[in-house]
C-alpha cells in the first residue's frame, strides 16, 4: 500500500508531462491540405463483393431481422416467416 500511491503519482505525472510537449508540437505543425483536394482518380474504388463479405452481410442482415422480430414479440412460425421475408427484401 505504501508503494501504490507514489507509483500512481509518478505514472500520472509522466502521462501528463508527456502529453504537454506533444500537444504543443502538434499545434506548431502546419495544417495538412484537406483530403477532398485530392483528385477523384486517386481515390480507390471498393473491391468487388467477395464471398466472405457476402456471408458477413447476410449474417448482419439476419441478426438485425431477428432483433426486429424479438422487438415485435413474434414467436414460432410467425417469427420464421418474418425473418424469411425480412432477409429476402433488398
């Protein structure tokens, strides 16, 4: 217990002391040009849909539909039908 308080004090002083110079350094740097100033050709196009992305998207959509069904308090066949309709919708 005797070592804990001084150790915590030293850690806090090091954390606050280390952030002060980095803050003043960041303020003295010139501002970078905005990202929108780059030509549109330099922006990368998203890759085509891969099976991994499709599976993740389907899982996320099904999970959202299940949450909605739970919120509507659907059970049994009604819940199954709702989830099928919800996941089939674009």
